[in-house]
């Protein structure tokens, strides 16, 4: 019956254990939102770094053909590398 006692239920006041919990939850939620926003903004450099770290470049002696796959960037890195290998005589 303690919860129905008027001296424990004052209007406009929170329970002593609730007051810090609400602000702590809001701060944690704000930190999560900021972290997700920063992660969204830096996604391209992070993913590009991860992809470039997985590239394995084996020396090429001789090949039957050269194939350039995929969409190229503004500087045409893949097409330029394919042309360079062709000029070096790595493939007919």
C-alpha cells in the first residue's frame, strides 16, 4: 500500500532511482546516434582501406589474355593497368 500513499506520489517528481536513469539512457542513445552518423560519413574510406588490404598482386610472367572487369573509377586505373601489361608483352 506504500505506492498509494500520497506522500510517496507527489506530482512532478520522479522516483529517486529513476531520475539519473532517464538522463543516462538519453546520453547513451545520443552517443549511439553520433557513432552511427560518424560511421556513415567515413564508410567509403574505411571500406576502401579494407578492400585494398585484401588485394594480392602476384607477378605475371605470361598470360593467354588480358581481361579488365568491372566499373572503373575516374582515373581508369584498371584499364590503364591492362594497357600497361599489354604494352609490356605479357599477353597477345
